[in-house]
C-alpha cells in the first residue's frame, strides 16, 4: 500500500472550527471543534496570535479524508491538527488565482489544460 493510501486509511474524519483571521483577508485558522473561542486563543502560540490578529468564528465543518477541501489538502490539515493542534490556511497568491482562472477559462472553452 502506498504511503498516501495508508495515510488515507489511518486518518479519520474530524469536526473542525474555522476562524477568520483579522490581519489578512482569506486567512483562516482551523482547530478541533467544541472549544470556546477564549480557550482556542489561549491555547495558540503567542506569535501565531500576533500573526492572525483577532479571530472570528466562521463555521464548523467535517474534514473527511475521503473528500477534498476547497483550498487545502485535507490530509495536511488533519496532520497539522494532530501535531500542533491547529492548521493555518494562508490566502491564495495572485499566481494561484491566475492559474485557477486559466483552468476555468480553458474548461469553459472546451479545452483541457495539460
């Protein structure tokens, strides 16, 4: 069994809370659900809290290893949460956005990018 396949079978779905970070648009912090915001903030490293700024609860969701997340690799998210207790999703770069727009445009025109 490949390393990735083994990781998929070992990882289990987990309910997470997503917090919007005030310092940067589209930056989100994922943590295990079920804790109040004060506890979440108290448990984070001070330098991380300085980098994120004020946190605002956005939603709770299930991170399931068998499904994809919109902008993050679910396995990386679950691994980071298991190791550090949180996952920080950074905003997309301009290059990411341009690449995505190129793919969408090509698919709409019937061409599939290589």
